[in-house]
C-alpha cells in the first residue's frame, strides 16, 4: 500500500485550517505534549491521523490561509526514511533521498 504524505502545492507554505488543527489535537489528545505545543511544523506529514483528517475534510477545507494542501502517494519500494519534502517558496514536492557530496570549489 503506497504511503500518503500531505504537502502544500502553492506559494506561501504548509499550514492547516483552525478546524483541521483542532481535529488533529483532539484525535491525538492521548499523546503527552507540553502545553501550546502545536505549530504546523510539529505534525509529521505522513502521520495517518493527519492524512485521514485531510481526506475527510477535503484539501480545500483542511488548508490554512495561504496554503493549498494535497495528498501525495509514494511507492511501496521507497524506504520509510527514504523520502524528504523539498520546496521552493513554499511550493512543496516529495523527493526520494539520495546521497550528495560537495564538489571541488570552482
């Protein structure tokens, strides 16, 4: 079964609507966290709870003020830690991790 990941597809950056944030907090209330822990960056993008909330609400209703959420599926053969979210000015995509090294200075 492909892994689902929530990303942002417009300039601005990833954010959830207040309703989506509240649903996430309520669904994960059993997890011990410090008070006022929630920031959009505190949520793992492949968290099944987050994915389910976005699927139930729909991407438009779950998106924050300057975001346009989307759910991306990556193939089964990508390792659990073999992917990263990359972005340009807030527009995001999922990329498979690979190794890179700096070249010699020009």
